[in-house]
């Protein structure tokens, strides 16, 4: 299959091989991750309001601003 996808369809990071299968590292410090983190906060708002609230707070204390999540945001190549 793909470079990071095994025959069972599971993701394995080559940059972080110590991670369990189907897990990724995403950092609040990474400007490229801010859109994904914002979209995740929106998606988790009902299930984990504290996460959503904390993510929003990070955008106001100097780690943002994050671009707003886009509806139907296409999934790009994750490496």
C-alpha cells in the first residue's frame, strides 16, 4: 500500500516508530498543525469541551492565531 500504510490498512510513522500503530504526533507548537488542532477542537466540542476550550485559549495567548477550520477540509499527505 502506501509508504506509511501496511497491508492491514494501518498507519505506522517512520519518523516516530515508537508510536503504536494508527497514532500520530501533533504538536501545539507546530504552526502547520494549528488548522488540524482547531478542526479537532471543533469536532470534540461536545465530547470534550475542556479540550476545545483549551485549544481556543491557546490561540489567544500567543500560540496562534490558528486559521479557522474549513468545512470538508481535504486530507493531505501526512508524513
